[in-house]
C-alpha cells in the first residue's frame, strides 16, 4: 500500500525541515492563491521559489494520484538554481456543483 504524509499549510516548519534533509515533501493546497501564500511563508524561512524552473506536472503518476498538480523547485537563495529543493503540490479535487441528475431527480 502506498502511504505518504501530506503537509497542511499550518505545518510549514515541519515541511522546511524535511526539505533541508533532502526529502521531497507533499503539500495539500486548495488553489494557486494558497500556493502563493505557501511560497510567501517559505520565504520567511529563506526558501525561495526557483522562478526560472517550470512546474513539473509529470513528476508523479497522475493516474494513481489524480489530485497531484505539480512539483515546484525551491532554492535557499533568491534567483538561484543551486542546491534545489522540491515540493509536490496536491490541489483539492474540483467538485462540479452543476450536473445533470442521473436518475431524473
């Protein structure tokens, strides 16, 4: 069975510790606004988004993990691509609010 810890936005310090150990932590966020909030919080810990490296949408198996959105690269210094660290971001599944009833309800 596949098991992984997915950090929540309130667990930034724990996630930073994992990143500094060389692990690739996973984080649940709701949307890009919350992703940007996490990026700002990471900057408080001197971890910066590597803006020149595109998000890797193929880093995980999207068939087995459909909520996986992308892997983002981070660095311990601004505008640097040295000593990269990564986080796998998972977005909340999109729930359709309007749909046709199946049984004519």
